[in-house]
């Protein structure tokens, strides 16, 4: 499974990661930067007094492979 990990700084300067499962592994930098900026501009995510996803920092696709030992 591929996961897209989007790292942001929050309004209190803490680091937060938004993980999206089943990500397309063919995404390019421009597309991801634009999407991260749009997410930040929506200001949908808040915890207490902190806006969580304010400033895009980085993005990476993480590929996890499962190995079934028995079922």
C-alpha cells in the first residue's frame, strides 16, 4: 500500500502529518504542493486553539509491503 504523508507546521509552530492511504505513486511535486496549499487555505483542521495544517513543509510517498506468514 502506498501512503502519502503530508507534513505541515501548525499555527503554534508544531509539526503535524496528514496521512492519505492508497495514494497514487505517480504524483508530481507541483500537484502535491498545490493540493497542500489548498488544504491549508481551507482551515478545516483544528485542535483546541491550534490550526493544524497551516504551512506545507514536505510530502513523501511511503510504500509499505505486507508479508503474510500464515492466515
